C-alpha cells in the first residue's frame, strides 16, 4: 500500500496574473522617469524588496539598492501598484516577501543634428509564379516560375 505524498509546496506562493512577461509589460507601461533623474542623466537598476499580504496587495516596500534622484520613490510607487493572485492556504494569513529589479534607462532621443540617417540593410525575397504560355510543347522553353531578389545596402 503506497503512502500518499504531501505537496512539496506547503504554502503556495503568490503569482502575478499573466506571469513574468505581463509583470514586465506592466512595469514598462507605468514607469515614469523622474525629472531629476532625466536632468542628471541617471541610469541604473533599483533593487526593491516588497511584502504581499494574504489578499495579494503590496503592503510594504524597502529599497535594497537604489539610485537616488527620485528613482527609488518611483520604483516603490510601481511596486505598490502590483496586484498578485494568492492561492488559498487553508485559512492561514501569510505575508510573502519578494524582490524585484526595476531598470531605469534613459529614453532614446532621435538624432536631428543635420546628419543624414544611414539606411538600414534591407533584404527582400519574393517568389513569383507565372503560368507558362503555350510554347509548342518544348519543355524548358516557356517562362515558368521565377525568383526575384532585392538587396538594398
């Protein structure tokens, strides 16, 4: 008689609805670059520890590694906006702790300084099929399918 195995994860961890990609997309949409950081041209990563309550809300944030210039506060604001799905844990109200890295990169500015933009390398391949005209029954003498290659450098 085989024993019934217990679940390895006694307490289920909270997950962001949609997974890591959705979390990254949410942060990308809601991230507002602080004015001070823009003026000082500050880039980098803020490491944040946050706590999730039994309802899935972020209740506490703490900066582990910060940048300053308003980036730490913005990272905390973003973390507090997150909403997690917490599986039932048999009525036990558990506080979960997680870490997150929020990357601050300066927005790319378009070069409008009189320099001509160098065209990117473009390759296009197209296959065209033409119906063969009656060429007197000689194979290979009619125009069949063909290939067209366009290479722009």
